[in-house]
C-alpha cells in the first residue's frame, strides 16, 4: 500500500537537545512538506522540497533544518534554537504542479513532540 | 498578508445538512482545498475547487466564488463519524508548491 509514514508517533525530549523526525513516502511524489500544528492555529509551513537536493523555507523555518537526499525521505530536525518546539508535526507530499496530475497534498499520521 | 477565515466551531444533528463557510483574502489564488481532520490524526483530502461553481462528491459538496473570495463545504445526511475539524486551504500560485495557506479549521460536532 502506498502512503506516508512518520515515526515515532510520540516523542519526548529534554530542552536543549536536537531531535529528528522521520518522514517517508512511497507514492512517487516529487514534493514534500513539513507543517506544524498548534491548538487553535492553522497548519503552518516549516519547509518544503520540490525535488531531491532542493528545499525552501516556509513561514516558520527558524530553529528547524531539513534534508532531501532521496525522493522518498524528508527528515526534519528540530534544533535547540527552536523556542517553542512542543507541537504536532505533520509531513505531507504531492505531485508537482504542472505535471497534469492532481496535486493535493497527502499527509502522514503526524508526530507529537513534547519538549520539557 | 494572507487571511483565511472559518468559524471556529459548529454543531449539527445526525441526518441533517451543515454548511461550513470559508472566506479568503490572499495575494494570489490558484485553487481552494478542503480537508477533514479527526482529532489527533492527519488531515485527509476532501475536495478541490479552482473554477467557480459547485463540485459534488457523494455526501460532500464544495462551492467556490472567486469574485467574492468565498467557499463553502456542504455536508449532507450527517453521520456521527463526520465529527471532525474541517480545514480550508488556498493555493496561492500556479507552479509553486510551498504556498498552501490553511485556515484555522472549523470543529464540527455531530449530535444524535
């Protein structure tokens, strides 16, 4: 079955530690995204990548870093510089615009990160 | 700036019809998406409108008026499992991926 996986579902870390969230997709999608969701807020874009070895900052990239070495994988690192890291993190993927295919975003199940 | 407005919460009765509105003021427009999100889960795609008018898909329909910056999601024959948050999202520009702007979502509660 094709889909997007994120692991782990729950993650706990101490303040000051970097943590990496995993995101893998086997949908053959070109583009991948990371969002953050906080209570009462809409999804906010952290980073996105349209192709391998290329990525762009979203609206709230400070304190985060990403890599896109493989088409299937787009890991997100939450660094100690992120002031409020506790949140629900969602990874998504889609086909690229202009390819003639529908490009709605498909979401993974999310990782709930708690930093204390 | 970009602005997408939806009601925060709505309540409806099982078997009834409910309309969830979304208004937007954005710097560009290349389509509007509706997603459903159950608590603690990932959003799932419901519909996409890029031209004015109504798109029907089973019990769910979505309407768009670009001149008014307005969309709605219509849910018919409500079921208890429709209790979820409904997210409206605008894609700003053609050909660019990282510009889907989400509203804060409408939490719908369906009561027996």
